[in-house]
C-alpha cells in the first residue's frame, strides 16, 4: 500500500447511534490490520478520552482526537495529517450517531462534519440485534441524509445467526446497493466492561493483550478487510496553521504531567504542542510517587477517575506536601476535572465517605447523589496559566462529581457563556476546573503555559 501522500488510506467508522459498538468494531479492525504488519493510525471524533485508549492499544499507536467544534477546522486537518504521516491506514471512530454534533439543527462536531472536512468515506456500523429487513431503511436513511457524506459500506454488529446476517445483507443490498463487509455475532464476547462514564479505561485494564488478539481474530475472520482497504481513500497532507513553532525553542522547561491509573485524560496532541514549544514532559504518579519530579516548573493534572482511587490518593500525603511546596514557590499547578477533585480539600465518594485530598484549593467535590454533567462549553478566562483574563476558549465538561459549594466569582477560573455561570477555583498559582481544554483550540494556549512555567522558580521536590 502506497503512503506517497503522507498518510496511506483512510476512512471513518461511524454508527447509527451511541452504544452500537463503534469502539469495539474500530478496535478490532485496527488490531487485525496491525497484525498484518500495517501501520495503523487511530483517531476518535469528539472530545472523548476513554475510547482513544482502547483504540491506541489495539493499533499500537496513540489515538488522536478530532473535534470540529472545540478546534478550528484548519487545526483539525493539520492534526489529522500530522499524525497520519508514515501510516498505512488511518481509522477515525465516530462519535454518537454519524450526524450527531453539538446541536439538533446542524452537525458541527459530528463524524459527518469530519468526513466532509477530510474527504473520508464512512463505514457504517449497525446494531442488528433486534431487526431484520427494517435495517435497510435505517441504512438507506443514513446513505441519503447528506449527499456530501459518502457511506461506502456496512458492518452488522450483534447478529443472531448466519441466516439473520444474510437476511439483513440482502435487504441492505436491495435497498441501497451498499456492500456489507461482514457481521459480528452477539456471542463474540469482545466488548469492554462499562461504568459511570462509559467504558473502563485501558489505563486500568493494564493493556489486555489477550483481548487485543481476540479482537484481531474476530475482525480477520468476520470482516472483509481487503474490501475495507479498497474502500478507504488516499489521505492528503495539510497546510500548517501556526499551531506548531517553525523552529524548536532554544531553551527547554520541565513540566510535570500526572500519568497513572487515576489520571490519564490528556490529549496526546496537547502534549505534543507543549513539547514543540519547549516543554520537557516529566510523568509522575499522584498514586505512587512521594514527590513531584525534581525541577518541575509547572504541574498538569488531567482528568481521570480519582473517585476510584480515593483511598490511595488520600493516603499519599507525601505527594500532597510536594505539591504544596511547589505552589508556595509560585509553580503553576493546573488541574482539570479529576485534577480539580484531587486539588481540593476532600473527595466524597458515592457511598458518602469523605477522603482528604491535596488541599491546594478551597473546595470539596462529591460523587454522592450527583448526576452527569456534560456538554461543550465556551468559556471566558478569569486569569489562568492557559489564558489571560477576558480571553475565550472552547472546551467541554464530562463529570458525575460536583463541588459541594458553588464557586465564587472572585476566585473562579472561568465564566461559562452558555449557561452563564462561573466555574472552577483559583488559589495563588493553583487552578482547578471542570473545563477540559484541548491545547489546539487556540494557537497561544501551549505557549502561554510554557511562559508561565518559565516564570516559576524551580525546586527539588
């Protein structure tokens, strides 16, 4: 397969709705193609952190997020092409249903929007568990809903039998002319366990190589992967947008990044941007390490599941002390979602048990009696290491926890524009927020954080 245009051939694996099995099918295809010796670059449409971990494990290469609402469209194209260089195959897993985006009146942020932007065809995954000929009506609707989005094939998931698969295949062929690339039985036992925010993350399953091999075998035996590769289209390069510097900085600055089973919600492209603008990234574990990496001039605590590891995080008081020492020197400490929960005084779990946390910001979070908060947010900074006060950025929320006392305007991190409310907590050089931000949302985000880190005093711990 030629990679003369920089990224081999690509397509989008989308679904008719959430829960149809997109992550499972995409991961199975990625694992099977990687087992053939192909270089597979996976992506996830939308802001999701969990699915990319499974996609990356299956492909053997970090999955990247593509989001046409949070990020400028030219930036999405650049990040896609940048990650695709040297790959034989690029696979983009869609988000929700193919046309589902930020609103019900347009599909901005959807897999369909990405398909149009990048010129990629769509392989549609359909749940066939409780349907037969009617499945053709569903596929026909997706095929014709937007002529600019080219659906080129179908995969049937959760099929009851070979006879059931043939009934669905013949109906789809008659109504749409589309090929069915194969079917996966409902007894395939290839789906991951779930909990309150979706699939259990790959970071907690320890990288299940047995499951990866099983996924590859299912895709190789049940799907026509040769046809899939023929349906994929050549991936073109993209023009630079100024996100990355034209030349590497002459000076580097060490930045500590939390990376363990409790904290792993960080976009790979955000880390790449920090490195490109001069950061030496130093991973550390709030669960296991006694201190921050020596010399760290900034600390990043991404999201994750601190509520699952609340007891262990609470007992590691040496790390709490190290974080306090860094904050006392004016080192920027920035926590998102799970990071906010950890930086607060306490975390109350779903059973109502209170666990002491690092105590760098005056708030407490609770999982007890809460419900899901999610959605895209446009936010105005009230003064953070990422953005000066008054500047705006797009991001998203996705959490079950809440703060026990609402933020105060004087010490909040952001003001959300819709709905209008203040959010997050600032205390000295420490910022905690439920807002997840992709550093490609604005070209100045990564340089701003680097500048804040350079202005901080280093320390031994």
